[in-house]
C-alpha cells in the first residue's frame, strides 16, 4: 500500500506524475475496451481527478487504510495497488484482486475497500479508524467521498461518530460538481465545509488539480491526524473529465473545455518540462501491459465461490445445546453474567449500543453493570443505527469482534444496507475467512403493548440474505454456548432476542429434562433441540416447529394437547434460523404425522414458508398435513386486546394443531 517516494522534490514529482499518468492511461484503455465490446458490465473512471488521490496516497504508511466509493480504480492504483490484478478483476478473471467476484466497483484487500453503495464505506472507515486507535498505533484511515455522498444520511452519522471518538481519519471530499448527471446546484444546499466544521472536525478546502499544491495540504492533514488531534476533512474542488459511467455525459462542451485546461496532468507537465514525455511513455507502457487481455479469461469455478455452505465452522466440538440448572434466574440476569464472562475472556469483543452505559444499562438492562466493570469495552452510540453497524463492520474488518445492539429490532431496518450490501458481502470477495464477524443483537416481538413500530418480529427480512447467519435465543438453549458459537463465526450474524424472554424466569433443566419434557439435541454448530413428553422414539401425532419467544407457547400447547386431547406433540426448537438447518429439522419431524410451524412474525413469506418449502423439497411432507400459526398480516396494534388478537396465542396454536390432526 505504501508509495516509496524519495525526498528529492524533482524525483518526487516524477513519481507523482507517473502515478497520475498510470491511472489515466489505465482507465482510458478500459473505456477503449468497452467501446470495442471487449468488456461488459460497467465502470466509473476517475479521469481528471487523479491529483487528489495521488497526493493523498503520498503520505500513506504500511498499516494505513483507504476506503473509497464505486469510482475506485484511481484510489486503488494511487495507493500502490497492482494494476494487472485490478484489470483481471474487472474482466472477471479468478486472478483478480477479489477473484473476479467484485468486479469494477467492489475491491477488498488488507488495506483497501471500495463498494458500490454511495457513502456506505464512510461509516466503515470510522470503525476501522477506531480499531487503529484501540491498538494504540499511529495508522491513519483515509475515506474518499464525493459531493454526491453528502446527500446520504450515513455521511453525517459518520462525521458525528468520528468526532465523538476522535478517531484518526481523514475525510477527503472531492467536489467534482456532479452527482452522476445532476449538477451540485440542484442537489446540495449550503456550504460543504460548514458541514464537517459543525461536527468539530478540522476542515480545509482548496480548488486545485495541482498535485504539488495538494500534497502540501495533505501533508498538514496527515500530521494533524497522526499527531492525535482527531479527524480531519480535506475538501478538494475539482472536476471529473470523464462520464459518470462510460457514455452518459450530458455536460456542456464549454464547461468541459474550461476544465480540460486545468487537467492535473497538463499542470504537472508544465512543471516537469521535457522530462514529462519519457515519464508518460513509461506509464503508458505499464498500463498497456497491465490491461493486456489474456488469451482466455478464467472465471472462478462455481464450486470455489464462497456460499452459505461455508458460513459455519467445519471443526467444532458437538455438544448438547441446552443449559443445566438455571431455575430461578431471570434471563436478563443470566445474559449479564454471560457478557461479563465474554468480556473477561475475549479482549477482542466490544459492545456497541444506545443508552447502554450504567446506571441505565440499555433499554432491557442486559448490559447493566458492564460499563462500570469494563469501561473501555462498552461503547455508547448516538441514535445512529446505520452508523453503528457501519462502525462495527470497520472494527470487524480489522480483527475485532463487535457486538452491536439496536434498541428495538424494528430499528434494524435503518441499518439494513450495512448488513445486506456490506457485512454479508465482504466475506464473499476473497478466498480467505476474512469476513465481517459482527453480531447484531435484535430485541424483537410484541405482547408488551408497544405498538406498530416497537413490537415487530422482522427476522424474515434477514433470512434470505446470502452470507448472513441468523440465530435466536429461547428458554432451552444455553446462552453462553450460543454466544461462544456466534463469536466463533467469520461471518456476520443477526441474533433475535424476544423481549418477553428478558423478564422470564428460566426453567430448570436437569438430567436432560425440562419439566415434563425430555430433551434431545442435534449435533450441529447451532443445535436444534426436540422436546417430547414421552421417551418413545416412534411416531407422534404432530411436530410443532417453534423458535425464540414462541418456545414456551409451543410447550404449553403441547402439554394441553397431550392432557386434554391425547395428542402427542413434540416441540422442535432450532437455535439457528438461517441458513436453515434442514437436516436437523428433517430428522426432528420425520416421524410426525403432521407438522405445524409457529412464529411470532407475520405469516406471508415468513420462516414457516421456508421451513415447509425446504422439507417439501426432501419429499418429507407428502403424507403429512402441514399448517402454520403466525401473526396476522397486519400491523401490531397499540391496543393490548387487539394486539393479543393479532399475535399467536396458545388457543390459536391448539386450534391449528387440531386442524392438522383431523
């Protein structure tokens, strides 16, 4: 990542000019290949802005990190990235930076990240900068943003968090005056500098394409940040000479002609004089070599592409998943002890959340006492769900294990982009286990009268995301085991915690018994446990598949069905919801005559639909009657009585089972 530039000013300018020309020639060749129909897809060039990235990269050290948006080629090459590996990535060859999986916009190396979502990497860069600060090093993170990014809310969440934490980050805002094809006058109100200054971030701005003048500004920026003075923002007013994406350029010709006279390469040429021609020939030759099309493009074989089969560790010690003992403990107290043990034994784990410091300890008191015992490991966050998950992603990319809590699961939608388009994808870019192992705690569910936006069970939104693990807590499985397993993942995980469980008194589990139920567990990484009222292994009338907060309801219904109707129901409780543990569920329901899936979320496109589809694909439901019991497809009312009518109940579950067992 480091540019080895000598101290002599003339030799230094030669290297800076070479780097700018290399970026220009590389991208011009890309556009020519697109015109010749030799490349497909899309590309976003950096032509006309090369001086900014090259000047900033001049001061990078080995452990510094660069984060960019979709216009990534210039930043990657300016920071010393391999041009040929970049070209192979763009053409989809397995020898590319990310094995041809990321393409033009999505690059991930040890110290470089770009992604196709505008502004998405800004918050991740803040988390990466925090990681450097926590390690006590002097490394700096550089986050390149465009003027169009200032329309994204995450940019302001990132500025705020960076300033609050005083992390070593340089925000580089390049105002090229257009967001795709829309001029800045039509999409950005107010002054750019006042935006970052309002957050207490030291800010400087310059209108220049002169790599020497820009180097002086970036020298000041790096000295400020590396010296421990907190974040810095360097605004560069510049101009993108190329189109947004290949041919979509509608800007006036006279405007483009005006800025061609201020081309960064022409400015440097005037300083270098006759020496410029030889440097340009060298850079052009290197760009030609880097972009030479191979005789045959070799894409990554499908079987080598990371899929959901690779999400869970292959080597682990199988064990029964349930607790032992536990009678009389509230779940919230048990969780407090679990997190205390984790923080004592795992120095890489940090807790992030809103209002989680003592004496409050979070909306549901799960973290009460922890910030007093571990003041440096419990990080309070502003009301910025997207910024929090983005920061967690940055921490995870640099080796930490962040646990982020949204106050209510309903609010996780505010961070959905960071989960879907960032955390769940990074682990697929490379062939290593270098993913983003965050855990998102999602307190969910109703029955407490909180109304339409604080009572939902939204886990269905996450079940279909490739690259993401979804788990759920319940009254059966051991929270410590589940948390140790989640913290052993190399993938991101969403953990569903039903709010009614926090105030539940845990039932005692002894000798593989929970009350009248016998327990048996699968041997999976996240166990699936079956509860049966008899020890017999023969056929039973119905298997009720339930998870999380519905476990107790399923158990109560099973007892009543057995006593009142002589219907033998087993309760099947998966602790892993996605990827669906199909084999474990299949084994658990194989001998049942009927199957009922119980979930608190709304029925349409929910967990039950996935369970039934998966079991049907194994031909396990041919002779079985199948039913679902879920919340009705509407909002969760604030009225307590109406809420009870909308959400599942023991009575409705019993009626559903009776219908299935006709």
